[in-house]
C-alpha cells in the first residue's frame, strides 16, 4: 500500500508542472547533484557553491536542506518547488498589479511603456535584464498581454513550440 501511495504522490507532483518545467527542474537538480547519486546533500551544496566562488557555513547549508522532510531526491525537489510556487501571490493579485498600468483596461500594456517602467521604477532593470524578461513575454504588435503572462507565471499557460 505504501508503494501505491508513493506512486500517487509522484504523479500529483508531476501534474503540478508542465513537461517543459519538469525538464528545467531536472536540469537544475542535475547541476546541483554534483556527485550524481540522485540525492542533494551538504557536500553537493558545498561543491556547487564553491563553483560559484562562495562556500556558505555548514549551518546555512544545513538550514537549506532542513526544508525537505527527508532525503532531497528529485521528487522531493519538485515538491519543494511546488510549495514555493503555490506560495506566490494569487493570480488575481498579480493581474491587478499589472492592470494599474492599463489605463484603458484592455488587458495589455504598450511594450515601450512597460520597458520604461522596468528601467525607471523600483528596482531598475538593466538593459540585459529587460532583454531576458522579453524573451518570455507574450508580446504582439508592441503590446504586452499581462493576462497571458500571469498564466505563464503561475504555470497555467502552455508555452508556444519554438
């Protein structure tokens, strides 16, 4: 029975994400799992961080690993991401934030206006950060469709095949 339950949990975890997201998480997991044993442990984190030029104290690394209730295998990794993503703002809240910049209530923001907002308000985006953001942005004829973007953020929209 516990095998059946475990299998069902795995299916539920996978159903939270689109296949392309699962593949991206798998790539990230593989990069972190430095010794390729299928489990992320403190040594994997140390190796990964040392490759980035910083080794946090063991206490900090142990704190990261404590978020998982058991060994940090790929299924647990997906579970943790699912919890983090479901903890983000609800779709309506994000949509309302965008709608503040949509004076006509048409569901889109002019591309140039949004670029100006990103570059000059709050945590100013660099030109490179704006370029990165635009790679994923649903744009059509110079208009940013924020309803579609909210769906992408929350993992509800299917990505267009490239």
